[in-house]
C-alpha cells in the first residue's frame, strides 16, 4: 500500500507509535509481554495504549478540522486536561455556528 493511500489515523502516528503497534500485534496483544520489552510496568503500557487509542480516535472522527485536531492532540499529550479540551472545542463549535 502506498503511503498516500493510508488512512488519516495511520498518517497521524509517530514512528514510535507504529513500532508499539507492531510489537503489540506480534505479541498477540499481551500487555504483560509489551511491558517486558519496554522494561516498564503494566500500568505504564496501559497508559501508552490508551493514549494511542485516543490519538487514533481523534483522527478517525468525521469532524476533523485542524483546530479541533490540534486541541485533541494537546489533550492526548497531557498538555491540557480532557475537560479543558472539551470546553474549548464546545466554545469553538458554538461560535462557529453563531457565525454561519
């Protein structure tokens, strides 16, 4: 598959994310095995997987405006809280609808 034909959610992933997915699949989804590979605790791997899931979801949604994606990524990267991200996105949508 050519890179340009890859879905948006794949294109948003860093090489580190793709490597994690590869290892995860090769270890049949065993978080315990992944924790051993990365020499971290199970909860640390679970957090990494949860963030990866959120990153994929954020890039799969129909409403994928650049600003909304930017805010979602700030939240995924723990730069702002999930609650703050939701408030910003709601305010943005509200103002955008008022201006139409």
